[in-house]
């Protein structure tokens, strides 16, 4: 017998389904939703945080949401259509930041399936442009929420928040209306171990792009149509006799067939010239590798894919300027790499995921290790710094002019001397890690168990 549900039940189950899905990601999301909400256009909002503690200082952004429930016998496969009132869309348009709209199919309280539709300013304009005068409503396609995919609730919310910020207060223009375009950006939040291509070509992810002019003005471009699927192939890419990559990726657009190499290099053939667009992406090590590849390619005016030599490289600007900029960027990245190596940390976070706070702490981290920024009150002090997922413990030691910074979990036997006095006032040495807390033990990214163990083994203690 089919379960009978009241309108109130349906709406409550729908709100609960969305809230439960949001609660799977406490590290960055929190839903503020009202049961039995009678507001005609919004059912609450979702806040984005950069820390699981969700303190006021961790808050990043919030956006409005609307949730509708629909009783079904069986869940739909793929996308669904849902009708939205035109006046509500116009009100969303007036608000200017967009609304994330959810439709929840409900079999019973335990069986629900969530679908979503981004209603950002560019989406709303696209929908309203298709309506006729005096039209009351319009049917809109909604995509399914699928965990562990580009359309997971986490990615949907973070992607929406990112583009809501980018579209707020901006004008939408076709690319042919703009002159002196300096850059076109397609922002996607892609975590470590996730493929950018999977998001770019997902059937359930909306792709937004933005143009920046030479004078700094920014415009929203119309939503991108589906580009062809990337095709990844095994291939050895070399420059100046060095192997840089073992795979390449092909895709096709208006310029013809393009090849993606690494995270930052896109090249295509134009007559007898190989044009290269270079924009840094990826983590620290991927960026260093991509820059070195480009420098070797520019110096030799060629690179190889397997045994095929690609000649006549055009960087779309002067080679002198390209080399100068690339070398300067490489120097900064190499210094950062050496610094993290000092603390034995594999800093593999994609730079696009670093927050403003992360970059601030990176600068502080660098300054401390250069003997700047701090004015220690004691001859030796411990400092803690957080960068992305990394927690780093630093030991500073005063010298005559400033201080020196050490990896706290390096060999400190010639730097630090810790001791106590026994009952007979004899001096007894101790490990500098004797007061190490459980939290430091479990969460320090530069923790080295072998160093700590050795520091205790070297003591001449009578136990």
C-alpha cells in the first residue's frame, strides 16, 4: 500500500533530506533551515566555512536556498524537470546573488533523492530570456546530487558560493562585445586526487566563465556549452632531453585540436607554428615542473611528444618577457619547496584551494624562517602555524641580532639542552620532547617519530 503523505510531511522530509546531506560535510558547510517555513521564495541559507570549528573568523560566505519536495513512487534517472514561477525568478534576479534551488523526490522518510539547479544571475537571465510576455512559469532542468562525484552536495555548494561571489554586481556580456580581453577564467573547485577534466565535462555541473579586460574590468560571460570529452593518452613528453610528463590530454574547440600538457600548458597548431597558452595551475611541485618544462621548451624552441618533434613555439608574447617572468616565479616556488623540505612536509595542496588566511600564514612562515616577523621574548620559544591541512611547529632561538628558526622535529641535540635536577641536585639531561602533548603528537605535520625516539635513546637515565 502506498504511503500517504501530507503537504507538511513532504516539505519536512525534503528539508531534512537536504540538511542531512549538508551535515555529511561539517568541515566546510552548515545549513540554516526552517521546518514548516512559509516564506514563498527561500527556506534558509547555507554558510561556507574554512574550518571545522566554524568560528566567526572561519566564515567565508552564505547563500540563499529554496527546497521543494515531490512525492514519487520511483526515483527518476538522470535529470528532471520542475516548474518555477516567473515572478519568483525575477525576485531572485533582483536579489543579485542567486539562489540554489533543490527538489527532493520522496518515496518515504528514509528514501529520498535530491536534485539541484543553480540559479545564479547568469542562469536566471538565460531562463528569463526564453520566456514570453505574461508567461506564469517555466520548466527547468534539475541535475541529481551524486556523492563522490563532481555533483556531490559539497562540490555543488562550494561551486555555487564561488560563482555567486564572482557574479555579484557584475554585468553579463557576450565575448564579441568585449575588447582588450586580458584573461578568461573558468573557476572550478577541485580537491586533491580529483581530475579537473571530470568536473569540466560532467553532465551535472554548470560551467561558468569570466573575462578580465586589460583595464581590470571583469564581466560574466554566457554559460559555456558542452565541450567535447577530454581524451587522455600515454605519451612521453620531453624538452632539452628531460622527461617531464608521461601522459597528454586532447580536446577540441573552436581553435581545433588542443593538447593539455601537465596542469598549465595548452598547445595547438596554427599553420606551421605551435601556439602555447601557459597559465599556472596545480600544486607546488606541479607548478615547478610546468615552469621548468616551459623554460626548456622556450630555450630550445621545441619539445617532443614521443618521437615527434614540435617546432616553432609561440608563447603569444615576447620570449624575453616570458623567460623573465617564468624564472622569477620559479625562484619563488623553489624557495617555498626548500622551506617545506626543511620541515619534511610534502606540500601537495592545489594552490586554488588555499585561502587568504593560508597565504597570509605562508608569508609569516617564510618570514619566521628568514629571521623576521617575530620578536621572541625568550631565548627559545615554540610557534605553531597552520597552512591548509598542515600544522607546523617551529622552534626559534635568539641570537645577537634576531633569531634562528628550526624544525622542532629535527635533530636538536646541538641546539637545545633540556635538563632537571635530581634529589641530590645533580643535573640530568632530558629529551626536548618530554612535554610533547598528545595533540602535537597526533596533528603536527612535521612530526618525526624517529627523531623523537632517538632523543630519548641518547639519554643516560637511570630508570
